[in-house]
């Protein structure tokens, strides 16, 4: 059982409104991420939100990150802790704003279940990324707003340059809509 940990507790300060709820291609960014995780066969799909999040979302388990102001590491800890509680053998840590993420890519990340595998784009290895349960303690020790970057150093990767588009600004929203609504 490989769980999804969808990071959706950020405050979208650069965008000025909660990006999780932005509609692109007929669904919110968050609903899209949940759908892709489900299509990839991940279970449970754990969505980490901040205390201000109030919308219902089907097909997932919501976990409120009371320490969301700390940054990405606190959300990873919340999601991984929940995955560990339910006995997951691994997790795919993913954002809610990578609009070109596909289920096939997520499945490919999990192809070697004993190895950490990240996504290669823009000359780096980042999320979405798969971590086996043997690495949960390292994920639970993360601090601050840097995420799992150090744990992905030297990791295997599945390359998809389209993942370089994430939604952080109004221009990114328009670009995403152009790609998915054309």
C-alpha cells in the first residue's frame, strides 16, 4: 500500500488567493491532484491542508497541519505520519499545483519500491517523489520550508520536463488554463 501525500497547506502568498481551489480544466487544482493520485492507484490519498481550509473534497483523507506557517516540512511530516499510522509501505509526496502531472508518471515513480525516486525537470530532481517506509524517519525529521530536497540528492528520477510548470502566479494560472482548456 503506497499512500499519496498531497501538500496543500500553503498560503499561496505570491498568488494572493488559495491556489488549491483555482479551477483549471474543469476542476480545482486540489481535486486534480487527488484524482491523479487515485488513478495511479495510491491509497490512501492524504491531503494536508492548513487550518483555514474549509471545503469538502471527496476521495481523500484530509489532515490539518496546525503548523503550516513553518513551511513545507511540517506538511510532509503530517502526511507521512498519517501514512505510517495506516501501515503504508511507501509514500508519494506531491504538490497540488503541478497541472501536467499524469498517473503514469506517478506509477513510474513507484516502480522500484525499495528506492527513493524523484521527478526530473528543469535540471533538478524534485517532487512528486516516492519514498519507501524505510525513509519515513528522515521525512519526519524535516524542518522548515525546504521540503525533501536533501533526501532527493542523488536519487533516481523519472524525467518529465512538463512538471516544471507549477502554479504560483496569475500568469502561471493563465498558462495552465491555456494548456488544459485548449
